[in-house]
C-alpha cells in the first residue's frame, strides 16, 4: 500500500548531448550526477538516502547514464536507451524523450554579454525498479504497508546549451 509520493531532486548534474534536429536518431547522451547532491526537503531523509541503505554516496559518488541507441517514435518524441549506473550496478534503461525545441537566449559571463547562446529543451521520463540497482532497504508500516515502493519514476528536465 502506498501512502504518498516523495519527490527529490539532484542538484549537480553535468553532461553532454549530441543532437541534430534533422537526424534525432543519432542523439547521444552522457550524464553524471553527484549522488550526494540530492534534496527532498527533509534533511534527515536526505541523510538516510545518502547512507549505505540507499545510494551509499561515500562508496558510489556518481550516478551515470550513457546512451546506446535513439529511435524516433513521433514528430518530437523519441526513445533513448542507455546504460544507467547506480551504486556500481549498470542496467539498460529506456528514456521516453520529448524534444521541446530550440531558442536563442542572452548569455552573460563576468558582467560581459557573450550571447546569444542557442539552447535546446527536452523532458525525459523512465521507471526503474530500485532493487535492480541494489537499493533494497525497506521497513514495514501498519496495515501491510512499506516505507519505500519498488518502482522509482524519473523525470529529467534538460536544457542543453550549444557549444561553440
């Protein structure tokens, strides 16, 4: 029995995207997330999630995703399959990706206008089973409930800046 969803965010995400709007099936994604940079809004829960019960951030400081294939499934919709590594365990994961478009925006560095810069926006979703990655801690609650569900829904909101 599920009582509520707990939402969290990772603050330190870095990566690269190779994307050609005319040939989106050639898309390549490489992402590294600092596992200790998670935030759920509750400091005690965040500390527990960083512990060996969950992400074990001291032993496994990074979560990584490296794409292997991309397929067009609609006008601006794609599936991107790749290898997701959590706690040193790597499994294939499929992302459902929606391309939001491109636009030019201002770009300021050190008080100097170095823009405009071209940006592209994407949103991607996936569902994983946390046990597949060795994240299996749980506890029971009254009425046959558990503290943590088996499946984790992932949403990625990404804005890529075109490099020169």
